[in-house]
C-alpha cells in the first residue's frame, strides 16, 4: 500500500493520481463492454459515464502537472496494494455472468477505495500542497460514491417493484 507519508511532493502525488484515474477509466470501459454483451445498455452507459469522469479527472491532473516535472513512477518507493490501483477492478472480478447489481457494487467499492486513498493522503502527507490537492480529489470521489449509491438504490428499488 502506498504510504501517504512518502508522498512528499505535489509532483509525486500528481503522477500517482494521473495513473490511478487513467487505469480506472480503462477498467470501467472493460466492465461497460461486459454489460453491453449482456444487453444492459443503461449500466454500460453509466460505466462509460464514470470512465469519462476518470478521463476528465486525469486530464485535469495532466493540466495541473503542466510546468512540473513528474517523477518516473517506477523509481518511486511506492506501490499499489496488490496489483491494481485503488479504483481499478481486478480482472478476476470481471466475468460475463455478472449481473448489474454486482457491477454496481464493484464500481461503488472502487470509488470508495479512491476516496479513501485521497483522504488518507490529505491527512498524512508531509506536504501541505499535496494535502490540499488530495482533499479536493477526495471530495470529487465522494460525488462519484454518491452517484453509485443512487444507482444501487434505483436498481434495488426496481428489483423490489
């Protein structure tokens, strides 16, 4: 797991955040493709929308990075918990027999993990600039968590009706 106390520069934080967001977008699109195979267009569209948010956030991070020299992540003393970033679903979790509720739960879990990642850095990084950026990113992830919960509630209510 990435130790937030090792995120000592805005550049390191931006590099990690950009990687997190673009990895997340790629995996959300993979989940979307699974849902399209199962003719669940509404969920596929939602996952594409979330991927778009990750793309947008990644692009915003890229813009914030202008004028900064970002470190090569391979040389940093950090690693994700496991093989995947906080907002990235492991390949083993994706299968063609998934139902929409399972997909929504995975997406919600990823958004919560992303929010926790940024919150943890906002509380523990030694750099005040990193803490501020991380708090802003955590707030943005909270919006995604709320959106996912709304979709889960909607889906649950449809199943009861």
